[in-house]
């Protein structure tokens, strides 16, 4: 578990789950097990994304970073696109 981001609006935590055996995938890169937990502090909701959605999130963050040093507002706007899918109420964090 690695906290990647913490702003007034959001927390993003990455979870890596090691696989017992590396798997060969014929189409494209292997998606790692694990994912990202996104907590919306104001809505008090969270979502855990994994698989292709987590890969898309990771690539989007990388693109923001490659374009320069994104501001907190830019990062929050990007994260919000995923956070709005959160339906799980935050009980304890």
C-alpha cells in the first residue's frame, strides 16, 4: 500500500498484490493485480479501481506528469472523473 496523493479533496492509495506466477498475455502488456483506492473527502465516498480502469487511471496520471508539473487543481480535476463513480461510504480512514 502506497499513498500516492493527498489533497484537501482526495486521497489516492495504490495497492500492489504480487502474483504467484508471472502470466504471459498475448494481447498487450499484463495488467498488474492490485489497483487504486480513491477517497473523495467532501462526498465521503470511495472507490477501488482495478484492471483496465486502473491502467487507464495510471496512464492518465503519467500523461499529466509528462506534460509538465500539474497543479493540485489539475490533478484534482482528473481524479474527480474517477471519484464520481464511488458509491461506497467512507466509514473509517
